[in-house]
C-alpha cells in the first residue's frame, strides 16, 4: 500500500508580480468562491479554500492591479 504522502499532491504555487491576488480554485464550476488575498511581509499568502500558495516574485512592484487566478 502506498504511503499517504506519495498519494497527496502538493498545493500549487503561483508566482505573482502583485501583492493583491484573487483565487477561485480554477476549474470553473469545480473551483471555489472567488477570494481576494494580499501577500504580506513574509512574501507569500495561501488560499484558505484550495491551499494554492501565491509567492511574490523578487522583481514585483509593491502595489499593482490584482493578478488573475490560474
């Protein structure tokens, strides 16, 4: 029987150039309600629904329009 860690996929990581991001889980009707998140001082934020992690790119502007969910 496989180990549970080998079966569970790691959450997706998305590099973003903005601090304000939105996530709807992707997949259209199979996603989740759209949520708006802000990347904090630690340089990343995770979606509470799907665990997708948004990581601020090193060259990112401090404030810009929200990035699209992938």
